[in-house]
C-alpha cells in the first residue's frame, strides 16, 4: 500500500486563520494518524488473511479512483483497520453491536467486526476504506488548537449543534461505489477470495442502493442528462469534495427533495421502528410532483426538527 501519500486535511477556520495556526491543527491530526496505527483495547491482531483482503480492497480502490480521474491516491494504510471480536464490540466507543464496521474521520480509524467469512470481511473492509479515502475537511479555531470534523465524504457537520447532514446519503453512495467495483472485478475478487463469483451478483448491503438508483433515474428522466453522467459526478465528488452536482436533485425533482434525503436515516436498525414500508414511501416521495403527498411523507418519516427544516427548504422559491 502506498503509505508515502500524504494526507490532505483541508483545514478551514475563522477569517484570518494563518499558516502557523493551520500547521498546529495539521500536527494535531497527524498525531491522530499515528495513534490510529497503534493497537486498541480488545483488538484481535490482524491475520495474514485479513491483511491480504485489505490489500485486495486497496488495489481495487486505487484502480477505481484512477478510472475516475482522481490523480492522487488518498492516504490509506493497513494499520488503520482494527479487527474486533463480537464479544468486544460493546466496549468500543461509537461501535454499535449491530454494525459490521465503522470509520471515524477524526481518529482516522476503521473498526471492523472480525469474521471468518471472507466475503463479509471484504465487503466491510472495502466499504470503510471508501470512507477512509473520501474527501475530508476539518475546522480549527483562531489559535489552531485541535480540529473538528467539518466534512467526511458528503457528510457535513453543523459544528454549532454537532448535527450532521447527508450521512445516510453518503452511505448509499459508498455502497453503490462498492457495487460498481464488484461488478467490474467479479473474476478477480472471486479468484482472490476463493469464492463462487455467483455470490457477488447477490450482494446485500446495509443501505438500500436501489433508492439511490431510483433517485438517479428520476433526475435523468426529467433533466435529459444520462444516468451514468450524473452518477459519475456524484461518485467522483465523494473523493474530491465537489458538491454542486447535488443541486440537480432539487432543480429537477423540486425544492426540499435533497433536504429530505439528507435527513432520512436509511440504516435498517432505524427503519424497523417506522410504520409501514418506509422505503416504498421514499420512492413515492421521489417520484411524485404532489407537494401535499411529499409533505405527508416527510411528516411521517422525519423527526420534528428535521421536518420543519425540510418545510423551510421546500417552500423556498429562489432560482438555482
């Protein structure tokens, strides 16, 4: 793995932030990288098999980024991936027992549920590696003391109340990128993992990628822009930080659609508590032009705060 690549922290701060303050914040984040290389409590040592899977995932990611025109491979390193036994999951901060894996942008660390299933390990490692390679932006104060995550991939954090936007959309995008990688490299993955490539055609993801596909189809149908052209821009933006193309969603589907998608939590653990078939309702929300139907669906699926913010956006009349 190309560990010679340097991290690009994209540090921002208040007006007048100087080079000295920015360097101080960079030093803070570089220390986080060094800490990420060290074993954590209750971690199981990486096996040769796991290191091989990390390397396979890295090579496929490097190939995918090159095809997208991303010129420099982001910093990703094998020590970043920490494997945890099931019984240890609850002891690790931010690592819910139901999760297969998680990536923490501030700590520059991926925690992976340990498994003897090579396909499960490959999917989990690959997904978290996409996050590790995605666009990062950090905010520091006027003194350069420490740093907070401002953006990771498409997820944006409101630092005033630590409320995040587009987190679930980012997960959908990561899973769809992974599906692209799998479909283009089935033979290589099957041969490397010693599995039947037929399994790769029925890969189940935590997040409902089909909803993202329907969103892309609707934007394409109404704009006349080819689906793949829209998708390639969104896909590349996950790594470069470009976001202007997301405005196509509201431009062609209507005000508030992007806001609704950014607020909804697509995690199956959350969806189970919602009435009816929430995924079908989201599809109806995307496809309809009826503002009343959209409002009813948003009211049912969003919490009060997010619903009010959706309403504010949906009622705007300004041009794009």
